[in-house]
């Protein structure tokens, strides 16, 4: 029996003839924080959505706590979702609900908690991401992008999940707000003792959040290691990526007009 | 390109869409029938589909009744038939059997079909539907089932109101413009009205309500890309539900009135 919280083996995903993931292997131990880096469009979000079951893999295995999850039925999948929290790239807050209703959504709908108690927890979570209780009564379109990210973070930890996925948590934020979000991710993950996978191309996030780092390129992991090893990885791909160089083995195809 | 290749691609695409719509419909119906139900979401949709559609459906009905009365009079005066009783009869039968349900449904398709597709489509492209799933909430139960239930309950009520307003429109023109006697007009209306006229109209309304919300939800749920994708989903929802309303209207009429 392995002590891996998440174990992915030989994961493939194609959309029509386009192969996005080409046989990924991945293991994350309980309580660890893995950060997946890679260029835009390399399949980082697709990887997370395959693990959580939002899309089905073409081939391969995903074990959560040793349980195979690829062929689960609707009820089993619903049960499994209780273990997960997910911070979406764009926040994905429900714009017809107030901020506190957004945070309490999982507690009310999935945990069947009464509204009053759920609201108390929602306000606590709102405070723990540095926002005042008064924000709870506003709607998502009445707050800034940085605040939306923080609310989304509060929503992803509200049910105290065992596993949390962060999909590009700092994209579109200024460096200071990005650092605030990174600190909050570390703090909140430690508080609930969650196993986390973060996908990003922001190196400051990697240095703050990660225990382990994996780099995804053309549908495969080309390097995996500890955060401390990233600066002397020996991989020209990782070198090019972390220093943001246009020249190197990773070629960006530019279209001639 | 080869004609047969084109034809083959068209047929395959058609079958693919048909299969997808059928599976979506079966899953949507199953979600609407099986508990748990989101009662507050159903009530919200009843208000949205029924109450807020009343003004536009009412206006459509009254003008339809009025113009029907006026045009029938022209027809009868040309052919030399007695007008009063015939006009009352034509107005009430046309409105309850056909024009009430079809026109109300077309107006609701424009209003609700479009807004449903736009709302669910926006939720799809902004990952709100994925967020629902990660929060252990089935989007079919939370978003689609309440709309289907609300439309099936509300459309018949809306059409009942539309029937009354439409007949009243015919009455107004008959009395104030064409000079008929109120008593005679009302008597002729009641004498020519049969229970089955109203029943068929209400049955149609329930079916139309189902089709409008189903198409709105289906196209919204499968929208892709950004704003343009949502726009296309909205157009497809209104066009497909309008066509389905007209097709199913013929089928239901045939089932009710052909022996």
C-alpha cells in the first residue's frame, strides 16, 4: 500500500486528433505541495481537471487515497468531490449569489449545513483571507479582481478539503497582490492540512508555495524534483523557463502574417 | 469536395447532434423527476418565466384577438355570411387552440430561451459550471431541472391568461368598432367554446415550455469559447425552440383533433 494521496499513472488525454497529455506519471504524498510549471497551453489545467474528474482521461489511472477514480459513477464521484477544493483561474464565483453565499455554497449544498451556521463559517473564512465581514453582502461584480481571487480561495477552503487545486492563482494580479495570495495559499493550506497541487507560470509562486516542482512540456513531465533543486536542475528546459528566455530548447511558434 | 463525402459528413454531424440532444434530454428529465428538488430555484424560475413574461404575452394576445376580429369581419362581409356569431366563434377557437399557445410560446422563447442560454452559457465559459461540480452539486439538478419544472407548470397558466386576454381583444373590436351587441357576442363565444379547445392549448403550452427551456439549457450548457460562443448559443436556442414549437404544434393538433 502506497502512502500517496494522489497517484497518476500513464495518463493520456486527447481532444480529437490533438494529444494534450501523453502518458503522465505523478505522485503527491499526504500534506505535500506540488507545483506544476509549464508554458501556456501545455495541458496544466487539463491535468488538474482529469485528476478531479471534470474531464475523463483517454487512458490511464488516477488513484485518490489508493482508490481508482477514473470510472466512478455519479454518486461515487459526488462523494469523492467532498475531498476536493478548487480555486479556478478566473475565480468562477457565482455572480447571482452574494460573496458569503458563494463561500458557504459547498457547506449548504453538499454538507447540508443550516444557513446561519454556514454564514458564520463563511464570514470567518472571509476574515482569514483578509476581507471584512461587510464584503460578504456584496456581489462578485462589486469587488476587485484581487478580492475575487481571495473570495475564491476562501470558497475553496470553506469545507476544509483534504486536497486543494490552485489553477494559476496569481494570474492577472499585480506583484504585491500576487504575493498576498501566495502567502494566503500557504497559510490556508497549512491550517486545513491539505495536500495541494498548484499550476502556475509565476516563479515567485513556485518559490513560495512548493515542496516539489514538476515541469510539463509537450504532454509529459520533463523534470520533477524538490524546490531547492530547481535552480540547478540540469535541464535546459527548466533553465529556459525559470529565467524566462526566448531562446532555448522550448520553441514558441510564431505565425507569419 | 466530393458530393457523397459532403452528404456523409452532414448525416454524421446530424446524427451526432441528435444523439447528444437525446442523451441531454433523458438526463435532464431524470434530474427533474428524481429528488432532491431545489424548491427556491423552482420558485425563482416560476417568477422569471411566468410573472415577468405576463406583460409581453398579454400585449401579444390582446392585439392578436383584436386583429383577428377585424380581419374575420372583412372576410365575412365579402362572402356575405352573418358576421357576429361567426366572428366570436373564430376568435375564441383560434385563440384557445392555436394562437394563444403558439404566440405566447414564441414570445417566451425569445425572452426565456435567450436568457437561459446566455446565463448558462456564461456560467460554462467562466467555469462556474465546473465550480458547481467541484462543490459536489450536480449542475443538471441545480440549473436545469428547476427551469424545466417551472416552465412546464408556468406556460399553461400563462397561456390561460393569454387566452382570456386574446378573447377580450376580439370582444373589444367586435363591440366598439364593429357594433355587435355585447350579450350576443359573449353568448356566441361561450356556445362555440369546448373544453377540448382549452385543454389542447394548455397541453401544447406545457410541451412548448419544456422545449423552450430544454433548448436554452442545452445550447447554453454546450457553448464554447467566450462572448461569441455565448452569442451563438443564444441564437441557436431561440431558433431551435421556435422551430420545435411550430413542429410540435402540428403534431399535437393532429393527435387531438384528427380521428
